[in-house]
């Protein structure tokens, strides 16, 4: 297959700019789409063409499939890169792109549907021999079924919405007396948030690590992994800091998890780059959690430790090129801090507004992925992330010291940011020792 001539980026912010940069290096023309709130954004400035697709409200712009397809057709784009979030894991969008003979740079509609439904994904993984958390066999039929399963797998258990995501539609139940109330609330929340109140149950893993494996698969059945990322530092199921390699990882565990991730990739004939996410308990037993059929926010740290452009790989796979099938392992240590327009002193309250002063850190081993600049107005309509600050060094100890130095250089004025939080985290003894789980933020004092 020939390489694409023009790619429309159906996203905004730093990921849109990230894709534009790689396209330019590959000699591919780019189209930025934007809402009225983003008319002065850097992706609009640096793309070869830009098309306004609607007002600030996401449903009428970045989530409007007709508006995006129309933009692709009037600019003669032969492919669409969805970035992450918005329509990146939308089965309908992938299918509509197919119907309009526009290549969707991501998973097929069947793969998105198969992995997007959590209970179906779990059944697929069990069949493929990927370790899964004990739980219900598919969706729970009713409360009586939930009681029966909970007795079998023993408390604590967690109820999850099958169409859930972003930390919504989940409830931990510690004893049987709490189950009925949790069941009712989870179904109600799931129905309201996702239009689907299907619920399944799993054993609740205590003291877990959230470790994901970066994978790639092509159209010819080849698959490989690009090692792990530790995403355990998170707040309300939203990641704050990611690093690779994981300080909890051993060579033996890395091999086992990598092999399991490849089995998962091949089980769905996966095409593109993605991640297989696992929970790892204190005994280093790991369990499949979900598969993300898109590029991740934290793909950057993998790129830094193996010197590999994952966006370029995504585009090449979508164009029909074969992957090498070779697995990759981290040669260095990288950490990413998500710099958000939030006030960590007031429970991370969003802080949209105008950036009056902006200075990026620099130096050897420091990378900034951002769409922000002095004078840029952060709209209240979207995710609050301003930038991703990435450092890479020979060792974890050196990476933490480099991150502390870089954070100290980072100046963003006019809005509140999470920089002070990250500075305190880099001084925390438990974090420095690698002694943390997904529950870390519950006891972290700020």
C-alpha cells in the first residue's frame, strides 16, 4: 500500500500537535480541525490546513462524526488520526471512516467493539490464556446472581459497568450487607453515564500496581511488545505520573507480562499500536484489566527509553506496512509528569484561563509535549492538561533528580498548575524508593 498523502487529525491540544510533527517529518500533509474555542491553538497554526468543525461544546465539534468526515472530504484527506480521547475508541467513527474510504489510523470497528465491552474482552482474554481477575462469567443477571458470585470469589469485590471508563461506574463492596446498595447505585450511574447499565463483578485486588504493556500489531498477524509503563500514581483513576521501567518489575515478570500482552494482541488480530493494561498484586501476580485500542497519553516515555516514534509506527501500520515482530526493552529510565491547569491546594480544582507567562524547562534528557504558550487561553470545555514533562536518564535516581530540576525551571503564570504537586512528589521518600500502589494518593499529604 502507498503511504498517505494527507492526514486529518481529529483531536486538539498537544496530541494534535504531536501527530502534525511526525507527519511533517514523513512528508505527509496535515489538516487540523478545531472548535471555535481552539481557533488560536498551535495545531491550527502549524497544520497545512485547518477547518473549523463547530462551537466549543465537544458534542458539536470534536465528537461530531459528520462534521469531521465533511472536513476530511473537502480537504481530500485520505486518512484520519483520532489521537486519544474523543472518538479514538469509537466503533461507529472507525466504521464511518471505512464507509467513506478514509483510513482510520487505529483499530478496526470489530476490534474496538470487542475490547470496548469489558465483559466480552475478559472472555476473549480467558480463551487466549491471559490471566484474568476471578469474577462473574459475563454480565450479572440480577442482584441474586451478584450475591452468588460474591460468595464464590469472596469479599472484597468490585462492581464494574461493562461500558465504563475514566473511573466511572465502579464500586468496591467489602461485605454482603453493602452489596444491594452498591448494586443499585452502580447500575444507576452506569445507565446515566454510558446508556448501558450492564454490570459485571471481579475480585477486588488489594495493594495493586497499574502496569501496562505497550503493544503493536500489523494487518498480517504479527505482534510485538515494547515493554511496560508503571501508571500507579493516579487520583480518582486518572493518571498523574508514569514511568518506565517500573521500579516493581523483575526480568521474569516482564517476560511473562510481555508474552501475555502478545497473546492478547493476537487474540483479536489487533492492528495498530495500543496497550494491554494489568493490575499486579503485591506477590507480582498479574491480571488483565483492559485493552486500550489507541495511542496513550504516556506513549512518550516508551519512545524515550527505546528511541522509537510510536506515532510514525501507527501511521506505517495503517498504511499496510509490516512490523518487525521484535520486542523492545527499556535501555534508560523515563518519567512523565502531567502538568494540568488545576489547583492541587484546593483538591485539584480546574483552573482555566489565560497563561500570562510561560517558560519551558530544557537541557539534556528533557522533553516537553505541549500546545501552550504565553497568551494562550485554556478553555474550560476540555481536559485540563497543559503539557507533559518527560525526562530520561541512565537510572531512576538520576531521572527523579532531573525531573526535580526541570520542574524548578518550569514557569506557568496566570493559572494554577499541578507543578507544586509534582515537586512535592519527587521529594517523597516512598516515591523515591518505588514504594507505592494505586492507593498512594489516598494518603499523600499535600
